[in-house]
C-alpha cells in the first residue's frame, strides 16, 4: 500500500512541475522558474522515496513527505485571468513572452 501512495505522490509532484515548466516557457516569469526548480528537487526526492519504500516503508514515506513539503506553492503571478478550471489544470495562459 505504501508503494502505491508514494507513486501517487510522485505523480502529483511531477504533474505540477511539468505545468510550472510549461507556464514558465510561455511567460518567462521568474516565480514559475523558481517553482519549476523546486519541483525538480521535490521530484528527485520523491522518486528516491519511491525506490526506498520497498525496502524501508517509514524512511521511504518520510522522503516522499519531505519532497511534498519542498514542492509547496510559493507566490505566483496571476497568469490565468478568468480561465476555466480545465485550462488552469493544463497550465494554459493568455500571456505570451
């Protein structure tokens, strides 16, 4: 069960990181670059936790949890405007560089 939970957490971190990268490439806003960099570190730690959870569940889940804390949302500019939820979910923006 711990393996599935850690895989789901890694998937969430990876999705949010890729979304931040997409928004940064379109807008060139510094806050999304920082978010993507923090996401890369969090993804690495969460992936390490996924690998460790098979041998030691407590240590693996601790690494995943630390990765989730690293990935917490910081200050971001409003790039979505009045976009619908699906567009926000996919990271579509109205701002072009």
